[in-house]
């Protein structure tokens, strides 16, 4: 394919993908299947990788991330990001209305009301319709440049639609939907890790992560709520419509209100309606609609005089603590649960609330039979926020965290630096055994649909299954006697287990349930080591040399495979026919790097380190972790460690840049 043909195809693919993204994320319309979309994106990434001269920071390929930022540059805001005055009182809103009326000297005015999303404020700068910078709020005067991470958020247009000003700025709120947050916590739970506390803090932390590829997988979203620049439309309502037409995601709930009473009616309506949304909202923002009148009203030192936020009171109830029980997770993590006298809260009956860990019990100074205040954290999960000390019974016993496992009686342990207590009896504690099997059959692991929690409990109680490998020895004769099973359902179960043998190595590795090894980490380890034997032979230092594999994960992996029983389980699963290696490619893309060894160090402009490793492997080379006299090349990026660089120079190792590497493989892979 000629250079011109490549350029034309890249342009065509970018336009197609941007159009499909716009239709899906702004108009909720899917015009092609996920597979068709993925094929278009894969083709674009392949062409851009092979032809870096056509790179564009606002290509839709940047949605998948890959940039690693060790630090974030501090940027001064062109327009300060001031905070809004807050109130919980409708009376305060009428006082605000009087101040607005006085400040406008009797002019007619209107308000624009919009939902106050519980997320993280972001400033987006555009030049000629292209996103050039994304900056966090920071202290309001200056914030951090998180552009690489912002580019992964699919509801933020990288290139706007239609005719736009040469220069403008958009303010928005970055957040996680309830569904996305629940999925993240589900993955944390499956990996045996402590759950995220709330969606807002998780969104904030995600926006400041170093690896944009990880950010891309978090599925952040963004609602635009303000347009800044020269020659603005006369009103805020018109600015919102401009943003919508340019491809920005704006809330459909915004409404122009002609009086403060209309604002109050809007607040009352959304007070209940907001619970139906897939995003967290904690209030309503009220703005004077006219931009000219906003200028006339001006600002205080901290906030605009033309806007105010009304915040909803978190719905709270007081009820009796009947008991504290303890749950054992599949990794042995012990979670205390408050058993409550039933109470109505946000339209549901609440009987239980998580107490998280021993630290939370101590923070609350909780006593048995206390009366506790319960809220729905994030409007979903019940949480205890305090204790009504006035109602405490004389002589009430303080709640003390248990010392032994409630299921098997084993003495609990608490590792240094962790809030959670654990039962170490992983091989004999029933909830842990059943939990590991439940994890093993999960959709993202072995995906055995015909097997569920109830059936696993039956198999366990019948003495048929004590580990995942036992599933592959089951027969129809074993299953048919179980309650609820007939010939067809028993056959479906056996066939479903048999079909799981085709699950890829990445799924099998995740299914093993190694602590701290979630789906993403399993994929990284599988790509790096290619097969289980290589991974099992890896030492701690070697594992830590892999990008984003820290000491905690390395310790967990090595400890898992140091256990003879775990090795025996792997051997049984391998004998059962599961996939313990990635499939071999038909052959390398070229033999250009045959016999050559590489060490990769630093941060790179156009590729992640995982992408570079894959390119080296596909072209016949080998990536190693340490610098030695036998090393052929040090592929050096920005901010690489000075010690590695000095050692390479001392040994006479050839040091190459990202551009040098691209040139090495370009001549063989050119179109």
C-alpha cells in the first residue's frame, strides 16, 4: 500500500470511528456491531503503528491509552475554576434570588438549572476543534495536565463536530457511572482486594493514574456543563445546546426556569427522580441564564454571585443494632456486617449494613444494641455513619472484632499495612473452598454458565468437589442424584464443564484465584510469560521488572506457586486439558530481530512498554529483564533509570531510541 493510500485509509477510519462513537455515546444509537467496530479500530491502530509519521494525538486510537506519565505538569487556568456556594435550605435559595434581583437592579432574568454530578471537575481546551489539553481543577488557580488520560474518555470528543470557534474551553465533570463502579468493585472482590469506598474518589484517583491504558479500562464518563471563550452565545442554555451540537455529552435534565419557585419545583422533581439515573447526583446547580447578567453580577473572592448549588440531604434513619456477624470471602477476608432492626431508607427496607473492617468498628466506638444512624452511601449501599450515644444502654458491651474464623475456627491474621483480617485456612475453610470454585467458573474466568453457587454448594456437601480440578472428574452418575437435576440438566452441566477446556490461558490464569491477580494483571502475566511453566519458574525480582507488577503482586504470585498443593492443582488442571499457554502465532512478522535481546526502560511517546515487547517478540526478538554483557540492545525512553543507562554504557551495549527501533522493524513491515 502506498504512503498516500495509507494516509487516506487512516483518515477514512478516523472519520468512521469518530462518527460511530458520536452516535453511540451522544445519541445512544449503535449502527454497527461491537465486533465490526473493534475490527475498524484494530486496523487503525495497526496502520498508525506501522506508519508513525501519520500519528495524531486526537486519533480515536488514543481512546485505548498507552501513554505512561510519571509526573503531571502543573498548568495555570486561563479562567479560574471557582467553587460554588452550597446550601441545604430552600429559604437560602430565596435569599439568593433577592440578591440577584438587587444586583440586576430590577431587570428581568431567568435561571438555568442542572444536576450537580458527584464527580471531578475538568477543564478541556480546544483549538480549531481539536482537544489540546485536559486540566484538573487543582486549587482553582492551577491544576494538573492529565491530557493523556482525558483522551481515553469516550464521551469527550477529541475532534468536535460542525463549525466551532478557533479557541474555546469546556468545563465538565468526570465520573464513574453506578454500573461502571459496581463492575470495578466486582473485579476487586474477585481478585481478593479491598473494595473501592465510593465512585467519586475512585474517579478522581483514576484521572491521576500514570498509565492511560489502565484509565481507558475504567470507563470514565464526562458531562460538559460550561462553555468559556470569546463571542459566547447570549445565554447559558444556548451554550449548552452549542456543546451538544459540537459532540459533547451534556445532561438532558437541564432546564430554564423563569422564577425561584420554578427552581424549587425542579429541585423537588429531581429529589426522587435522580435515584433512577446511572450516575451519582448530590444536588442541583442554579445559574443566572444570561451571560451578560452573569458579568454584571460578578464574583466574590471564592465564588460567582450568579450561581449557587442546592445539595440534597442524605436520607438517614436511626435503628437498633441487633448483632454483628462476620462473612468469609473466597480469599479468607473477614467482613463484619451489622444486623439491623428493619428500617425504610430511600424506598427500600434496610436490614444489614457492611462495617468493612475492624478499623471502622473502632472508629464508630460501636457497642452491642446501640442505636445507629444509617445512610445509603452513594444512594445504593447502606452504611452506618454514627451512633446515637444518648440511647446507649447502661453496661453495653463494646463490639470487639473476632479472633477466630466463624466458619472453621482458625485463628485470624492481619497482615501489616492492611485493614482486613484473614482466615489463613484456605484449604480447609468451607466458604473459601466454595468461593474459589465460584470464582473459577465466573464468566471472565472459565465461563461455565451451567454451574452456579447453589450447585457448587451441593457438590461440596456431597463430597464430590473440593477444588476446581475436581470439576473435570465429574460424571453424569455423580450429578444425577443431586436435588433438582434430571438427565438434560445433568448433561448440560457436564457439557458446560467440558466446553470450558477451550478457555484461553489468560482466563485460566485469572480463574486460579491468585490473590491480587485480577483480570488485567492475569493478561499482563500471560502476555509476558506466554505459558504457565515460564510463569511458575519466575522469581520475585523478575516479576517486579514487568510494567505495573509491584512487590505485593510479585509476592502473591511467588507464594502461590511455592505451595506444593497449588502446583499439584495446576498439574491436575493441565492433565484435564485446560489451556496453559498462549497459542503460537503462525510465525514472526519478520525475522529481523531473530536472536536479538532487548531491555526496555523508560517512558515512550508512541508505544506502551507492553506494545514494544509484543513488537519485539513478533519480529523474532526476546525481551529480558536485566542488563548483562550478552544484551544486544537497550531500548531507552524518557525518564529511564540512570543506573541502567550507566551500566549499559559501561558494558558497551547498543542504546537505541523508540525512533531507532521503529526504523529497525519498518523496512520489513512496510506496506
